[in-house]
């Protein structure tokens, strides 16, 4: 069966990658903010969403939109809640009413980030920021709004498209003589391409099953392995230097610092590691090391063919 996939947030890092990967499932209707503005009132948003659902009659709705300004969310809680929780709930309800399934993305920020081992899906959530709470509320709204749902928690997303830590480090490394980077936060840089590829594979499997497959639900999805922000920056800069980028900063001038020495408005999890065992076991997947995705992003940035 060929599906019609309504992709919301098509201009973001993950949405951009999904535009390509989802094509293997059928027709992708890539929706940007111009067609569906998440910054509207819930009533306006619901009305615009209904019109899109009626126009395209999708069998799959993928929500790659999110409010991701973590620090700004501390002073814009209503906006973060509207985009990250209320809108996803309305999307899930609309999908359920249309007999469609829904895919949604969440974050490691739903956890406190203080445990020593990687988090599994059933670990207690305890968001430490407005952003984290809004994303947790969004998860719950999606899960209760549509029976056939996939929620993927991920972390440290990287892509050649859009803004991210890798691109910031590359820019600064070409401009500055010294850098200070936090070294006590641990996680797995995860490429948008990997998120898009696994999303498509999982959807392909589930959509081929008759009835309500028990594998619909919540999963952790990151690249394998882990690092910290400082080691990640050092790796990116070393690889870029090797590839011929005009890197100014010397390796020894990239200084590791503690989270407490880099004050920000919103608390960050010290441990962003997510255990992907449930996903890998359910769908027979092997996830690549985080360096694979990072290297590919660097290649695309160096030669954007």
C-alpha cells in the first residue's frame, strides 16, 4: 500500500531529512510554517490542521516541529507549551479521527539527568526546565490522543541543515584563538539522517502489519556510543582540520569547563544517555556509532553537492 504522509515541520533539521527518507513509503506532503503555524491559538491551529487533513487525507502524520529555544522557554512558558504540548495533542487527535498513525519526537530533557546509567523508557521522568516539561506534556498528549503512535526520544541532534552545536563549533574554531566547552554533560550526537532513516524503517514495518501491532509506542533513538560536549568539539575540530578547513584554534586551546562555570537560564541534564535496547530488539536494528553521522555531516558541509 502506498501511503500519504503529512510531514509537519519540514524545514527543521529532522523534517528536512524526513522529506527524503519518507518518500519510500509513498507521497510526502511537506508542510512548513507558512501552511501550518504552530504559533497560533489552539483554536486557529486546530482549524488549519483540520483543513490540511481534509485536503490530503493522510494515512501517516509526522510531527517534526518543536519549540527548541531551551533557555528562552524559561521566559516564554505559554509559547513552549502551545508548540510542544497543545499542538502535538491536537495533531494526535486529528490523526486518530482520520484513522491515521502519528510520529512525534521528544527529548532527553524529560529526565533529571542525574543517574549514572543510560535512561530506559520506563525510568521516572523529572524535567528540570520549562522546555523539558513542555516536551513531556507533548509526549503524554500524543500517546493519549492516538492509539497508533510512535514517540522517539532523542538527543544532541546534528545535521548539515539548520543550526546546531557542530556548526557553531566549526564557526568559532575558524574565528577564535581559544574555546571553552562544557565537559561534564554526556550524550550521543545523533544525526537527523539517522533519525529519519530509522523512523522510515520502523514505520514501514508497522504499517505492513494487520491490526494493532503492540510495537507502537515510545522509544529511545540515538546513535550508539557517547561523548561529552568538550570531547565532541575536539573531535569535530580535529576532523575539520584534517579535511582542510581553515581552523584557527589550536587543540590545546580548547579548554574543558564544568557546567557550573557556564551559567544558562535552563538546567541541562548532565546525563543525556538514552538506552536504545528496546528499539533495537523490537525492530532488529543496529545503530551506528555517533561519529558516523558526525563525519557525514562534516562531509556534506565541506562539499554541499
